[in-house]
C-alpha cells in the first residue's frame, strides 16, 4: 500500500487501511472460539498487505483452505501425521488472485483430507453447531469478517454446505473452471476449486477479475426452475419453507418460476458418486496410506478401504452414467436460466463431531455444474438457511449475475454476533 500525496490516492489508502484493521480486529474477536485459521500471524498479514500488487482485487484479504499450496508453508490437510514439507510454489489459483492485487491473510482449517473427519472449527452463529465441511475454516472466516475472500474446494458438498451453515455466499464453479494445480487431490474427476464471500456482488467481482471478463447484469425477467424432487431424502421443513419464501419473493419481483424434478436417470448418481470418490481417493492416497494408514481417521480410512475394492469396469460405467445425466440436465437448462434447490437439508446440526449431510449438493458436483449458495433466512433457533442456485455448464458469469438479482430479492442481511 504505497503512500502518495494525491488526495484521491490518500482516500483509497485510508479505506484499505481501515479494512485491514477491521479484519484484524475480527480475528482477535472471533478466532479464539471459532478456530477458522491455521498459524495466523498479524505481522505476516500486515507485511503481505503492504507488499500486495494492484488490480481489481487490491486490498482483498484471502484465506486459503489448507489443502491448497502456499509457497514456503506445508500443506497439512488437518493431518498432523504427514510430513510437514514446505510447498515449492503457490497453487495456480493463489497466483491468479495475487496477480489481481489480493494478498493471503492465512491458511484456513479444513476437515482431515477434506472429508468427513472434522477439524477444530466451530460455527460462528452458535459454537455448539458444526460449520459444515470440508471448507469449514474458509466459510467461518468470511462469516466472522476475518477476510473478504476465502478459497475452498468441493468434492461432494464442501463449499455449498458450509456456506449455508455459516450464512455466507459459496460459489462452486463449473468443473475445471478454476485450476486445480497445487491442490491436494481427493477425487480428480470431480474436485473443484471455489470460494466464499459475504455477498453475491463480491463473488461476481472475483470471477470477473479472474476471468478478465466484464460483469453481467440481469436486465430481464428470469426463468427460474424450482427443484421439487432431488431423488433423495427431502429437506427439513424449515428449509422447505425457506425455499418457498424465496420463490414468493422472486414471483413478487416479476420473475417466472415453475416446479421441476430431476430426470429419473439421476437416481443412481448418489451411490455412483460415493463409489467414484472412494476409488479416486484410494488412488490419490496410495503412497501416504501405505505409510500412515494406521493413523488415518475413521471416515477417511473406511472410504479408502472401500475405494480399494472398486473395479475399473465400475468406474467406466459410472463415467458413462455421468455423461448421460449431464446430457439430460443440459436439456433442462435450455428451458430455464437457473434451478433453485436447498443448499443443505436444513440449518447446521448441533455438535462438532460431524459436518452434516451433503446430499443436496451431490448431483451438481457429480455433473460438474456451477452452483451458488445464498443465505436466505434464519430458522427458529436463529441459524442461517441457504438456498442453492445452479446454472448451465460454463455459464458461470450468468449464474453470478442471477445470484446478485436473487440476493436483492431476498434482502437477507443477518450476521453472526460474537458470544
């Protein structure tokens, strides 16, 4: 943040300094209870902010999920038993953000190897509830105002679910939209890098910066499909009510809505996805598991042991099924701009020994479609409920523009309060 005598530049510099001080204060206010960050260091944060470049993301602080490489730091994946070798370089997505003027504030906690075994993070809305996973620290850090942007990843529901539970915006791009190089692999056929922000406008701004494309604006009536049957156990009553209220607000804003269901061929996606993820996880962890398998936590251990039994023919059949489901969903998006569904079964469950159920996001990860979670309402206990917008493949800019319009109709502005 170089100083200059020009009044306009001085105003910008003051604003950036005030933002930094506000975020540092939020860390001191929240982190001792929420545990969202890994090895946070105030002097390091100030130094990186001072040295940051300029661009569309100037002054933007970033938390980086600890499965994503930062040069000079170990990528530990919440698994302290693996070697703490410093990464040789930043992950490609990190370098993309730095090139646009952002700076890294800290690593963010993750569940172990980005699966169901929880890390230390607690939900800032209520410390006795899960923040979701696996991008738990990333979602919580944004919810607390510690950072403006946080990187996460999704292999089943690891962006959408914690975004919903923590009351923030979570964006999972189209598969392969953002580079995966430098990210610890889980299941490469579906692993997707995404991010969290406090609102949809920020999410749109980041994508515009990274894609170097102008932001789009919704200037017409939207055609919105309401997904009634996801071919799995339905959402909780509070979540169903939140979706219904969202639809009513969108109709009042002049948008067209209609109920739809998933094509029946998608029924097998739920079991197929678990099998695919297990098989690819077993391959990704082959070397580490051979050395440290006896120290793996229970959920990851069971997944890898199952993955070791999956045949190559099963994987071929699953990949063929994925293509068939994708083709069916392409037809859906020929008729509708966006599909709305629950982002999680309900609000964050009580307890921090599990991370919640990812079933509401699985189909979109299985098919690689872009999703955006928006906080929509609070349940009776004052916990956030998130809705999920899904767009057509590679139409991410349109999806985020739609997100801005839907967020405006929702009018949700609640934030967690320190306890």
